[in-house]
C-alpha cells in the first residue's frame, strides 16, 4: 500500500464502520428495478467524498431510464442523481468539505479544471458531467461516492429544509437554466410551458424572476394545472383535446408566444412548441427525448426563431440557494409524497402513475426511524 493509499484509508477508517454492505435501488434493464444489497462505496480517488444519504428523490429522467430511453445507463447501475447527505469519508484532495459536513449533492459532477468547466459548461465536464445514476452509481441508496467533491457538493445551510433544498440538486437549476435562461425570458414576455410536471413547475417558479406578462401552462392533467395556477400561471390549457396550440393562438390573438418551453420530452409536446412560437420567438427544450422529434422547417424557416437544447450546468445553484434561503422561492411546495428509502419500490409505483396518484415530487428519507408512508404535502 502506498503512502497516499494509507493516508486515505486512515482518514476514513473511523467512519467506515463494520458493515461493507448497503441497500440501493438497482436498474436491471428496461422495466426492471430491485432494492437490494450492494457493496458500500469506497474512496477511489483523492477528490472523492462518500456521502451518507439522508434525503433523495425520484426524477422524471429516472422514468426515462426505466423505459430504456437512455442507453448510457446499463444494467446493474444504482439510480438517482439528487440528494442531501452527510460526508462520512473524504479523500485527501477534498479541501472545501470535511467529514461530518452536511451537503447538497449536485446532479452534475464538475472537476473545475477541464476546458468545458472553465467555460461554465459543467454538464460536459471531461471527467464528470451527469454521471451519478447514469454511468456511475447514484443517490437512491444509503451511501454514494461523489467524485470531484469540491466542485460537485454545496454546503447545507444551518436550519435548512431538506425537502426544499433537495430540489437544488436538479430540478430548480434545470428549469431555470434550460428553460428560463435558454428561453431568454424577459419582462413583458408571453411564455408557454408545455408540461406541468416538477421540472415544468420549476420553470414556472423561476420564470417569475423576470416578470413576464403572461405564463400559459399546458398539460393533460387538471390536477397539475391547478397546482400551476397556485404557483403563478396566468392561463391553464388542458391539451387532452388535441387543440392546445389553437387555444394558445386564440389567447395571443394569433401572434404566438415569445418563449415556448418544452418540459416533457416527447414529439407531441415539441410539436406544440413549434406551433405556438411567435415570429422572433424562442423554443427552449428541457425535456429528455427518447425518440426522434420532427423539426418543421417548412413552417419555421422564415420565422426568425431560436431553438435551444441543454443539459443543466448547475452554475446557478449558488444563486438559487440564496433565493430559497430568503423564502422568496419555496420549492418544498412541489413535494406531494414522502417515503422511507426502503419503500422506494412503492415510491416508484406512485411516481410512475403520477396522474392517478396526484404525484409531483416524491421525497425519500433515509434513516432508521423513518416510517414508510405516502402523504399529501400541507
């Protein structure tokens, strides 16, 4: 054993404990999940931190993985890329965090040194990016190894609300960066958000930073639309009749919207965005697409529109953390169901049947005293 290996082992040995086994949610191919024993992660590089998960959640992207939409996720992978936890081990290269620190885990791992990181494109980090729950074991487990911890973790503020702050792992920066910033939402704009799921609602919450004149929320689910109304949507459109685009054009006197934000990831919702974008407007794609979506250039070629795609970079997380701490942004209101982590299979059933169950964000609590339950948020 080298001196470095010995030092790494010595630094973490006090917190490792006797057990080397943990429970984790493992993907075994399309439609196949299991809550099973897995080896507890260990330090592999000096920049690693081992985090004991206290709170995690399920993302819509996890459902795309379960459908087989992301071939980068192979059988045997522990899922999950969102979480709050406590550092139990740390490599010698970790300088910003220490054993015992409570942290927010970013869905994006950033080395902070490569050319993409230096450009602020952490999602394309050459040594990280979106790897947790994708190409590296993730956070729907009792423990997770976080590479490049200094660039991939955020300090949990004293007295913070875990249910609110776990939304900073992914959906708040995703909605804000991929939807609002890419959509160039400005004061006085008309905005349409296609999809009133958790990420679409995160777009809705953060779009209001810029005082748009109108925000139209489009979805198939009246329950989700009702939540969108509470969160500030100015008009609700149920797309079940197949005429969502017609309704938007009526509301805008035929002009269309300045920003059309796609937050589902299927061809039908992308088509709605193409049909409602105004001349000079912007289409911002947020959704994860598992199938080809057509681009109607025969209609758009002369419309002076912009189309953007993006994987969240999480560069706005520090700012969003301040806004959540101030109480001006309250993402805990997205939580509709809570479960103990060991009841994660039931949580997936609820989240996978969101319309029937009225589910938005499902929170998973990872502690010995947690009682498995599903409950409506107050």
